[in-house]
DNA sequence: CAGAATCCGAACCGATACTG
DNA sequence: CAGTATCGGTTCGGATTCTG
C-alpha cells in the first residue's frame, strides 16, 4: 500500500533539529547514498554496486524514503526503456556540509591510531567491473604516521609501517588531505605548493585513488 | 562456512572517512549522547533521562563503545560513593562540527514544511523533575512560516497557523535561529539587532527554550 | 536485464526486571 | 545509582523472485 507515508517507528520524534535530521538521514546507508549521488546522478544498479554490503531492499527503502523527504529525485527519460536515474535535490545537496564534517572528523581514523594490528577493509564497492583485477600496494604517510595499503582481490589491508615495494608513495598532512578530499585543491596543486610528496607514475596515482574509493579526487595532471 | 564467521558488529569496514566516522558515531542515539555532553559532563542517570526512549542497555553499550574510541571519558571521584561522570574528550568535542552541520540542516524541519497536519513530538526528555507540570503554548514564526507549539503533559504539539493565547511569541529567520542555537549569538543580542522579535516575559522566554529542549540557548537577559 | 518486492535467519533495538 | 540480564519485536543483509 502507501508505504511512502509510513515513517519508521523508530524515529526520535523530538522537536530538535538534530533528531529531525537524523530521522531523515540517520539510518544505516542513507548518508552513503547521498555521498554517492554527490558526484552526479546514478542508476539503481550503480548505487547497488556502490553500496555493496547493503541488501537491495535497503537501497529500495532508503531511496523511497529520501524521495519522500525531497532529498533525492527520480528522473525517468521519456523514451521507453530509458534508464531511471536518481539525483540530489537542492535539499539533498545541502547535506554536503554534513558529509564534509563527518568525513573530516573521520580522516584521523584512516591512519589507524590503534597501534599494531593490520586491518582488513572491504573493497568490493570500489571495484570497477570494466578494469581487471588489481593487486598492488601503496605507501602512505599522513602527519608522519606511515602505513601500507595493499589492494588484494576484493580486500584492502592496512598495515602500520613501510611497504615493501609500493607502486605509489604518498605523503601529506591531515589538513591537506582533507582539502584534497573535498575537492578544494588538486593533488597537483598541493604538490606544487610542497604540501604533498609522491612517487610513482601519475597513472598509478590516479588508479590508487580509484582503488581506495576516492575516484572524485582531482589529481590534476 | 565459506563466509568468515566474524563477530560482525554491523560496521561498514571501508577505508573511507565517512564510513569510519559512522562506524564510531553512526549508531542510533550516539550523537544524542555527544550532544548532551556538549553542555558539560553528566552522570549516567542524567544521560538516561535525557535519552528518554532508549533503553538503559543501549546507553550502557554506547558509552562503552564511545569510551573505547576515546570519544568520551569516564571520571570517578576518589571519595567513596562519589559520582561517576562522563565527559567529552578532545576528540569527542571535535564532533561539534558534525552536530552543528546536522542541526543546521535540520532547522528547516522544525517548521514542518509538510502541509496541514499537526504533529506530536515526544517531550519527556526535556522535563526537569524539579519543576512542576507545564502547560502552555508558544507562537513561532520562522522565515514567515507560522505555527503553534503546545506543551501538554509529556507531549509537544506543533500546529500550523497562529496560536490562540501564546505565552510567548517568537519571530525570526532560519539563519538567525541557527546562530542562536549554536550559541553564536544570544537572543538579547539578536533582538537588539532587530533580527528577532518576541513578546512575553523574559522568564517565559527562558522557560520556553527549556521546555522545547534548548536549555543551552543564551537568552542573555 | 534493470528496478524493485518478498522471504528468512541473524543481529539489533527497546523495555522491564534484576543485581551490586 | 550504575549498570547487567533477558526477552519480544524490529531491522538488516543476502538470496531469490517478480515485473515490464
């Protein structure tokens, strides 16, 4: 029946901006959908691939709810069989500040302050089916914290310390990396300004950001 | 069998600042706890009252997890029977930008763009046990959208239109209200600058913000 | 085949009862 | 007061099925 009108029973129901915001975008995967749509409209199947790990019912539910809140819109071409795409409305695009704040806060966690143990991340969501299997390692240094990132099959493993034979070495500060992620500055510009140092081919650099899930990073070469 | 029988706490497990941030503060109630602690350390029971609607096990779990992430700290006085309090660490205080972004985005939702129907909010979390029952209405106007807020028992009802006999009339713009909520400006200063208009006693104004769940608002009189 | 609904086992949430 | 234990209901995640 009319499911679009039903609100999650698990709403906060408070007269409070934080609560009302979280009632709309606080559920699991919702902000990930928004972030995926920040780089332009996407089809259902593209979103599904990008949200690897979430069930198709979740994606369907979130999109319905977001459409009901006028956060995303659904565009269907008029040609029969033409694709349907989802895009952010103005209200949805305004969530950039929220995602920006969360991502900025989360940058510290990329380095893994907890010492020692290697950590395995899911990487299926960054896999571009048009490219072949990637199997390489990168050397990172952020604010002096060094670690190796090893892309292997559908996993990405982060290990503290130096990498054996990295394809790319990448060194910068947390603040600079943040402004690279937000698109404020390109990697090339940051290198120019002496705020990023990297070794490796430009092609590998570009591929690295794709593999890591930052395809939107402006490499700038 | 073929899939790893991991402890599978529902984490995103992505090498992505947004995902890692949400792994730490994306669960239900977590950001509400952070916001509650923004106004200073609190005891377990205070938090429990402020989080009316969440089970005590949830609060316990969230605090444990937040402590593990060095986002909140636990302080126990050395005197026997002294209270234990929870407070934000520096890392936790850095979440102010996240909460600020969400709250700013959520301000639009306070007015209730969805037409017509009155909406009922839970108000138990704003009830100060030391004060007696409150039963009064306020007239709000934000960016020209008028609505009545009626505090009744443990509910708060928002109704579009004008209130019958409000104790307080409050009129401002969304932007100004945002800066009042963030503490950037006091109500008195905004009135001074002609950006807020209100009618009613200053005492009632102060009480209104408490009843609505904004006890931290600097009235400034 | 893309888009979406349905079903089901498992994890999670919320409320109450209970313990030190 | 500060939690822990437990239980029923809800939500999630994955596979499958349906529909044009």
